[in-house]
C-alpha cells in the first residue's frame, strides 16, 4: 500500500535549518503545488502572500520515523499518508510554496519556538501545555484514540491507575508522555516511564514480550499492524481508552492566517473524500475511523 512519489526537491534553505538545530536526521524536502519564482530565503514567520504576489514559503518538519504515516523511503524521500495529506493541503493553497524536511522529534518544538519553521507534522494531539505555546489546526485529520497494549494473557493493567509501579514506553515530547508525566506530578505513587526515543517499534514490542516493559500505548490501527508483524502475542484494552483525541498539525505562534487557510483545505478534503482515499491507499482503512 505504500507508494513512492518522486516529487521531492532539495531545499535551498535546508543547510540553514540544519545548521540551526543539531540532531536532524537525513533531509528530504518538497515543493507542493505550482511554485515558480518563490524566494527560498523567505522567513517562516507570517503566512500570507506578499503584496507583490510572491508566494510565501512555508517550512514544515516531521520526524520521518513512523511508517506508513511518515517515513524516508529507499530513495531518501519523505513519504507516507501524513506527507501526502499535508502536500494536498498546500496543493489547494496556491498562495504558498510548501517545503518539508525530517528532523528528530525532540527538535520539532524547538524549531517551532524559534519560528525557523511554521508547521510540525507528527500526528500531534492537543493538550493544555501545548496549546499555551502553539497553534493547532481546528480541523483534525485522523482519529487518534489510544489504548493500552500489553502481552497477551495479562489482565492486571486495564487503566492508567494500574500502571503505577510498572514500566510504560512513551516517546519523549509525545502526548502519551505528557499524560503520564502529569499523572506522576499529581500522584505520590508513580508510573515508571521508559522514554523510547531512538528505539524501533520491533524492539519496543520485543521488550513487552520479554517483560522489560509492562505496557505501551497505541492506536488500534497501529496495534493491529505491529501485532501481526511481531507474532501476534499481544493484546489491547478493548474496554476503555487511554486517551481520546484527533491528530492535528501544530503551528508556530503568529500563524493564525496559515492555520485558517489549512483548516479550509482540510475541511474540503474531508468533504470530497480525499482524506479517506489517501488513508485507504496507505493503510487499507479509513484514517478518520478507529477501526
């Protein structure tokens, strides 16, 4: 279901971004839509086209580490359903020139804080702390309800309260980590959070199988994919959610016009079936549904 499209071009300004932030992965970039005559040196701050009619350059980043949503393919190109979704958003916004590259997850918020980029595309969920610092599209683009996943046969961790004293995997900077960290801050009995940055999905699931982790947190779609890939020895809590959410694009402060324009495009993509079509093409199911 994966597809490779050779529409990526090297960013003229990629060197500047790489020099500003240590820890970036191998870079891939894209110009979405018609973009002749755009200035690659334009700042990411602000969103609307200039009075001269020149397209505004919008820079986005993603970690590129979660197939089939966003990943670097064998040709060193960023691809995946999230990449095609954001590309299609900007195909519908001809006033902008869109560029994207991959960056370590921990550096995405740093780049947004410094306004070196305008958009983080990482299946971000909203939470109060993030909403203090960043803008989010009002239109979500994927169901992102998450559940506890554990070794098949376990029945002792049906809820977050049952994670106390147990080891749970979470990506540093993720919404899952934020929920677990908030829980620990509000309770004397703590959950043992094991930060998974740099670990592969295979190694994380192997840790669950071998008892090095008690649980992970995943959407039902992700669980189904990896449970099948890694031997089927896992189970998911069907009775309750760990968290209920949508995935959103996260924007730097001051990008209200860009957010509103993206919302318009996302809404039209929902109405004409484009979001569903792209998700089925990559994942075999409707991205806007949990199943």
